C-alpha cells in the first residue's frame, strides 16, 4: 500500500495543473528519398503549410554531400527550437516528454538570411558534429511555434532520418491551441499509439488501482498516464519491479499508460467506470 499512496500524491499534484487545449494532428507518413525532394507540413492543421523539409542527397561537386534541412514558409511568423553552432543554425532534436517552453530563448533553429536549419549534414557519410539528428536513428521531435493573429501556438513534428541520410519520413504533429501552460514533445502522441506488448511486462486492474509488473532490473523507466484529450495526468520514473497507479481519483473514461526504457516501449489502454 505504500507505493499506492506515494503514487497518489504525485498523481493529485499533476491533476491540479491547469489543462490546456492540446490537439493531435495525424497525417499519412511521408517519406522523401529523391535529391531535392521536399515535403510541406501544416503542423497546426489550419490548411496553411508552415514548414518545408528538403532532402539533398549525393550532391555537391564531389557527389558526397547529403543534407536534410527545414525552412519556414513564413519566416516572419514561424520559429523552430535550436541554436547557432559554429557558422550555421541547427534545430534541436527532442525526445518524448521534453518541454517546449513559451519563453524559451532557444528559438533559433533558423535565421536570416537563408532561414535554413540543418537537421542532418554529411560529407562522405560523416556527420557535421553540430547536428543532433544522429544515431540512434529513431523518431525525434522538432519543437516549433507560430504566431497566429498575435497568438503564439506551440507544437511539434515527429520525424525520422534514415541511417544512411538518404531519406527522411514525416509522421505526425501536435500543437497547443491555447498557450496557457507548458507543452511537452509528443504530448498527445504518447496516448494515441496502438497498444504495444513487451516480453515479461504485465498489468492488472483492480478496484482502486492499476498494477504494473516487469522483470527485475536496475534500469528505471519513464512512465506516463494520459487521458483521452491527450493531457498527461501522471509522469515519473518506474524504479522497482512493480508499480501501482491509483484509479479511484479518476472519473469514468479511457486512459493510456506508456512507459519507455532500455527494454523498449510498452503501452496499453484501460477504462475506469462504465
């Protein structure tokens, strides 16, 4: 019971945070694999494209340069999180759960005069040391913001760059329609994926709690519980082999649990009430 009450304290603290309006925008996965190919993304789903992602592969005078870069389609209104490193600008690669701050000083992923942000830059297969979109070649999140009628809209785009740098895939996006609280990369995405199984990981539902069990390990896992609107109700670390999450404080509805760690991703949905 100690674990249940400890989790309850964290849960109630998280529920007390004001809810913002988060919107998940899924679109057909788009892979670009041809030299000078590009794809545009409307991250806040208002029928106005915001960003252009472009691929250059096996190009340059040597034919040994491959680049993935992002540029705004409205440079006066759109920013991406990143910094100037050396002589150029580089968007940061965020992981799920990383914060996207309203007041971040790092909205410098591209700047005048070119308004390019290099996600990937390779010469003869070797990375520019300043790019963050390197191994492991899994999904990353690009944090961005747009000024819409004098209102700041924060959001993210999820994408993956191929290990050889010769293609990239755009997957989905999310945004915060009302800029009234901190947003996290993948905020809605972590709650809408299909349930995933992981060897040795089980869960059971009781009258007042959900119990998670995993094989004995020394590695902590990140865990989040998400409601159907995409709001994260609880987030923290799973350290022991078992974890109990209280459900008696939850209204009737559907919820998701997602955990990440060295063993992989595990997620599932559950219902409270009828």
